């Protein structure tokens, strides 16, 4: 039985083209390896029996949760995904337009949403967080930071921005995972950089985690692998300029010279 109902019509062929099965398959192996490490650490202090993943893709994180003992796996993602592409047949899957309001039927032990929010328009941010909070008292969340880069990243935000929205919804932020995986090559660098755990303040897990987590660690951090990768991307056109790059630079120089001549004439 599917426990999510979409409110609104599906739309946007552009996203069908962006997020096809090849897109998810390209990240599945690293994501599954990452998920097993991260969820293994989380389940040491909090074993979730029911797990809901909003923006689940092919169900990589749900499949890992199933291997680690979760009994019920519920996933939701856009119309570009079909059930035959899911990595675990136990996943209860619903198609939805994440840009529209989504009703969540029932609550789950754990809600996951990793590297999804940056793909949604900025005016969906608060409603998206509210949806996650309606799904569970415990939310494992990550989203791309400014200049992280990626396919259709239209809403990159610092970690503290999302922490603020969760705070307004009554959830505390716990930096449980990042210190433990920061140097772990099994975990993709964007998870090492962005993964935070949010827990409703009335939930007993919050009290338990206060002995595990420093309340004074900075939230807005950049992983060296992300930083160096982006720096290399920026330096490459200068070190090995293409004809297009040279034409672009020459065009800018010519326009500046023309403006100088025009200003001098006036």
C-alpha cells in the first residue's frame, strides 16, 4: 500500500530528460557504498524499522537500510522512475512531482532525503522541509552547498540555511555523521560534507545524541575534495584553453576596448 498522495499535476518534461535511469545508475554504486556506511553508524544508536526516502531515486539508500535490518521501505520520486528500476523489490514506491505539495499518510521511524533539495525551486524549500518533518521525527538530510555544482542544481544553500528551517519546525540539528566519515573514502565527498541529522526536540533520541555530538561544531563547511575538484574545473580552461574559451575572452576584451573608446569620445 502506498502511503503518499500527490496533490497537483505532474509537469516538466525537462526533468524527465535530466533525471533518467542513466542518471541514477551513474551514481548508484557510490551512493550504495556510502549509504551502508552512514546508515550503519546511525543504526548503532537508532535502529529504524520503517524508512521513508523522499527523492529516493532507484532506492539505493532504502536498499541499504533493508540490508541493515529495516523492515519497511517506502520511496517517493518523480515520474522519470518506474518500479522495475528499483534496487529492492520490497520498496513501496510512489511517483510524485516534488515541486508540488505532497501529503504523507502516517509517520515513519526515519525519513531520508539526500542531495535532493538543491534540485527544487527556492520557493519550495520551506514546504519541502515541512514535508520531511511530517514523515518522521528523525530526518537524515543533505543538500548541495553554494558552488558545489551538479545536474540542475538550482537551489544550492549553506547547511545552516536548512538547519534554520528545521529549527523553525521544532527539530534540533545533530552533526553525528560527518565527523565519523570525513576521511572515509567509502563515502562520497558530498555526503561527508552535507549530511546532518535532525530530530524533533520532543523525541528521546535527541537526549541520547547530546552525549555523542558537539553542539559547537560549525555547520557551514566545505570538504577538501569538493573544493579541490571545483578549483581544478575553474583552472582547466586557463591551463588548457579551448578555441571557444579563447574566443570568449577575446570578445570580452574587444567589448571593453570599445566601451573605453566610446566613453573617451563622449
